[in-house]
C-alpha cells in the first residue's frame, strides 16, 4: 500500500464569503482511496458549518466532523471526507471545491491524499471506524476500537487554534503540516496536521508547544487489499500438469537436460546428403575431419561463453545456419563400425556406420554435469495467441500442415503445454527373426526427442480443465479399414516421417488419485509414450513407417508415401499393378527379397516390468516402486543457468516457431551409409503443430 499526497493549502481572509472555495488541482488514480481533511474557522462569531465538498466527477461523503470553537469566539470545525465512487476520474486534473452556504469564513485549510489499495465500495466497508476528540492544553489523545487487520491504515488529522508548525505523534508518519500564522488584529491563527500509520496499535497521541484549543479525528481505512488470486504463470501451469512416467525395468536412458547435453557436444556442419561422411566438416576436404566447435566448447548463451568457448548464436549465425544444401549436427561421443569397434573420429579409414551409444551412456555415468542433468524436462506454454501462431506458421512451412485453429477456437481461454523429453539415445531393432547387426541397429541413434502435450481451457476463476492429451512414439497399427485404406488412431507425423504425435481425449487419461498429472508408460529403448501399461507380453502393435525396410534392413527404398506397400503387393494385388511397378522400378531398384521387414513390438512396462517411476515432487505414488522426483527447476551451476520453461526468443537452442532462426540442426550425428536417415539424430520436431493436427483427427 502506498500513499500519494494530492494537494494541501490554505485560504485566509478578513471576512470573505467563499461559496465555492477551490483547492489546487489534483488528479487521483482510478484505483485510489481519496481522503480530505478540512479545517475551517468562521469570521467573527460566525459558525463554521460543515462545508459541501464537490469536484473531480465523484461523490464526496462526510465521514466525521468535530466542532471545537470557544465561547465568544469564531466557530472552528475539523471534517474528514471520503471520495465515494472513486474510479470515474476526469481526464484532466481539477480542484476540490468547498461551499460554506453564505457563512463567512476567515480561515480554511486542507490536506488531500490517496491510498493506492483499499477494499470495499461503501463507506462502512472502506472506513471501518472513526473517532474524534477535542480539548485544551499541550497534548491530546484518543483510542480507536481494535484494528481489524495489521494491513489497515490509521489516518489522523489534528486541528489547533494556534499557529504550530509541527507536532509530535509517536508511531505516525507526517502527511501535511499547514500553519496559518500572524493574522491581523482580530484574526484567528490556526494549524492543520495530518498523519498515518499501519498496524494494530489503537492509541493516537499528539503533543505541541503552547496551550491551545485542539480537535482530532482518527479513522481506520481498509487498506487490506482484496484477496486476489494471481493469474497462473506458465511455470504454475507446467507444474500443475507434470506427467508421471513409468519406465521399463531394463530401460537404459532417462529424460535429461538438453542444454547440458549441448554444452558437452561438438558442433559440426554437413553438406547434403549428410548421410555420407565426406560431407561432414567440408565436402572434399582432407581427413581427418574437424567440427566447427570442438566438444565441450559450445555456450548456449552469450554471457556463459568462457575462454575458448563459442556462443551458439554468434554474429552471422554461422553455427546455426541451415539451408537446402547444408545442416548442423551435435556429437557427444563418436561412432563405431559393424564389428563394434570404437571410431571416435572421422578419418579416411573410419566407417562411421553406427553412433556409439554405449560411449554416450558412459559419459552420462562419468561426467558430473551430465549425470546431474537426468530426470529433467523442458516445457513450453502456448496461450491463445501462441496457439494461433502455431496453427498459422504450420500452414506456411515446406511440409505444410492444415489450419488447426478450429481445435482451440471454441475453448474458453485455451492453452497448451508441451513437455519436451530429451533421451540421449534411441534403440529400435527390426523384428521377425532379423538378427543381423544392421537389423539390430535398424533405427538406433543418439539425440532423441519425445513429448507429452496437454490442451486445456481455463474459466474466469482460473480453474484449468484439460481436454486432450498428446504423446509421441511410433505410428500405431491400424484399427480398421482395408490394406489399401487403413484406419489409424489419430496421429500426425513430424517432418522426418519417423515420429508421430498421438492424440486422445482427456477422458482416456489415468491420473494419480483423480488429479491432473497424467500417467504415461515409456516403451523400452524407443521411448514411445502410452496411456496404458503393456499387457504381460509387453507387446504393443505398431506399424511400419512410410519408408519401409526389406531384406532385414539391407534394403531401404527412397520412397515417401503415407501408407507404404511393397512393390510385389502392387504387382499381384492391384489391378494393372504390373505397369505401375515397372514404372516405379525405373527409379527404384527392385529388392533382392521383396518382403517388408517385420517391425518389432514396443515393449511397454506393465505391473511386473516397471522400473523407475518419475513423478512430480512429493506426489504420492503407490509404494513398491523406484520413485524419483523430476529434477527440472531453475538452478545455477558453475555460473551457468538451467531452467525448465521454454522461451524461444531468448534460448537459441530451440528453433523459432517459423523455423527461420534458432538451432534447427540434428541433436545427434549422422552415420554412413544411411539411405533413409534412420540412424541419424533428430531435429527438434514441431510438436505443438503435430498435437493440434492429431486432435483434429479425433472423431466428433
């Protein structure tokens, strides 16, 4: 609570008759509680009536008034006024006017001030009590009733029949001192003193020099502001819906902080196609190849760049440049060959066929900063404007998405939350008896992103109601339709066509004891997110990706269709398919073994195979599990800051929503050969746009 002095002053005259005596101009705020203390002294033996106060386009109400004249002398009065209905403040400053109804006054003094916080709309609600006192001597006191709240303000005015420049008022702070001295013969000296204080002390006492008549007013103003629940911040909403993750007992990775991962990586440039090692570090250059920034030399923010380190967003954006012919990628550890031998560098003799995932895990076990970055997420909050930007930007991109504004336009105060989970490695082998090295490493890579998304609406009281949930993973198997026209659960692909966002109504979610923290079950290795645990077999049906594999991973055609069909199916099952197959064979070689490789099922934890459970801090989870709290928070370590709330304009390691600025490269290294880019690290997907697109596919 803050007090603002608006105006104070005096009018002095021998026998003037002011009908509308005006103060100096003032301009209260619309939210202010305005009080005016007025001292008036009648001329000769005329009374000092309670003046009518007006001005500033508000109604003024008398709170209390006390008369303290002496027999045979002029009337004297002290009055307190409250500006009732403050809020309709004029555009221009104006005065306070006082009308004494044709009663001559020789002295008028005033003190007007306001408080920026108060509660109530009527006088009994705002002015909780008012007391007066009068007497003669060198001091005066009065006692209020018990003060309702320590945040209330006691406001006092003391009027004296003498010119006293100041008074002592223990515990109070002076507001104004108005002294009227050296009046001509027959004139009346006077003074007005205003004070205030907060707290629950009920006693007020004043003292001055010289014996004189005095009157005092004390009022309790309800400056205890109304209890207003602050609007939830993005961080508040993020904490409110933090997911609970159930990991498989054989899981090798946990979600970790991508900022600390980035700080320990090397940064490379690669020309396209970047699945050839000759494109890494400069096509046609001499071997061994070198990164743009050596491992451990990346600073995510300019202020955190130490000696020998480079800020990722250096002038010219050389470290985040993306173009149709060139990309960037991060490398935490090296590669290995088909025999499993480590290849830490890119040399003329290295094969660089697979990312060395075990070396990545070893670094997470041995480097304190990486070990301490586990059990982390970053989350992004999208309000109505943000959702509109996601929808509109999605329609402009190279791989445009439909306008999804209808998904949220009918919701009251909609918002979305995306919890970004970074897994250092991803493991995904082929199934069906394919046991070659290539099959076991079919889609193994370093630098994987996953996401849990929530779309909710908020009512006028700040209560948020979740409507839909999204979870990433492999494409689910069809639930119906025909081989030529399968029907899939609602989902949307990322731009690489390797990852989908699945969407479901919130009614499909299981929370902890009916709360707002959704339970998700994380498939071993692939980190697909499921709303239900796997059956005891651990099998969850998934579907081949748009670019399938044949010959146990030995053949990867360069197609990109929504629903892939092997060439032999086209020949034998589709009318006139032979001509179609021949035409495609002209640009797509016919494989040696024309059978689409079987996909391996996702192994989703169930009651008997659950290992670590990551939960919001302190949330009660049924006992008997390896419980670990989310560690995501705002922390400073070794002069570097780490958070959990995404702020794309100020955190350059995220791509901008329009995918023009920020880091748009790969979060793990490519490998050679890799015709369909199955084993390279991921670029950060457009998760929110995928989520909205998937919701739009939910029936009804």
